[in-house]
C-alpha cells in the first residue's frame, strides 16, 4: 500500500469524528464495552495503544463492535505492524517514523498515521507521500500555535495532533484548516473503565463529538 493510499485511508479515518480516543487497555474484559460506549457517544475511530499485554487481544475484541473502526497505536517496529495487522487493526499510528516502520506498513498494507514534530520531519514524510500525519506530543511541541505556523509554508499536510489535548484546548486545534481531528485519552479515563462506568464514557464521547458541529 503506497504512502498516498495510506494517507487517503488515514484521511477517511480522521474525518469520522473530531476526536480519536487514545486507549490504554489493562483489562481485556473492558475492550468491547469500552468500544461500544465510545461508538455510542459518536466516536467510531478508536486507537488502541500497544502499551499493555492485552492490547492485541483488545483490538481483536473491539474489531467485532458494530460501527467501530479500530486501529493500533504506539507502533514502533515492523513486528508491531505485523501483529497489529494480524489482530485486525485497520489503521496504525506511530509517535514518530522510521524507514523500517514505513516499509512494514507499505508491505503489510496497513494505513499509517506517522508522527512528525518538526518542519523537516513533516517534509521528509511529505516527500515520501504521507500527506496526513500525527503531531506528537502536541502540547509539549508548540501546540496549536506551531501547527498554525507550519500550515503557512506546508498547507498540503493535514494533522491529527495528540498529547496533552482535552476538552479545554481541543477547539484551539480543531479551528485550524490543517487539523483533521485530535487524539486524546481524556475520553476514556482509567477510573471510569475500572468502575465499568460505560455511561460516563459515552457522555465524554458525546461531549467530544460535539466539539465540531
Ligand atoms: C499518547 O500517546 O498517550 C497520546 O498522545 C495521548 O496523550 P494524552 O494522554 O495526553 O491524551
């Protein structure tokens, strides 16, 4: 799958809703109800980070949830890409980008949202054909002001920023013409998951969904 084809697929994912939940799942039993709660609140695109032992099984469990579009985050190596694809992830997200990771996504046919944080990193990915990129860690790297500035010389690259974004500052990003959506973990707090309070998560998702529109 070429970088251009990957970016076209990433664009579709990023246009589903203003927020992509970034999920850290510790308990496999949480995966399906969590996905249902987020989809019910209006957030269908879900990023499951490969940061816990159950992450791949969580992707498998969530892939069956109606209306959900499940991807794998924290992809660092070609092995991560293979495992994510095998688990049923339909898109991938990485904090940065290496040649080995990009090649694995091309070979495996997994649309990647590759991370970039400087003008040069953005340009290197653009040169390869990636027009949809992740900006991470967003708040720590200059936030919405940085993205607004980079939109002047490089307007053809669109971003999904993540890192330090919440209901409070999401609009600062979403109001920019080069921002497709934002990613964040605030819609799936650990406490609500531990308590099985799926209604609370649906409410957070609905608030996030209402950020645009
Ligand atoms: C991450 O990689 O953890 C994401 O960027 C989410 O960051 P957040 O927890 O600050 O929303």
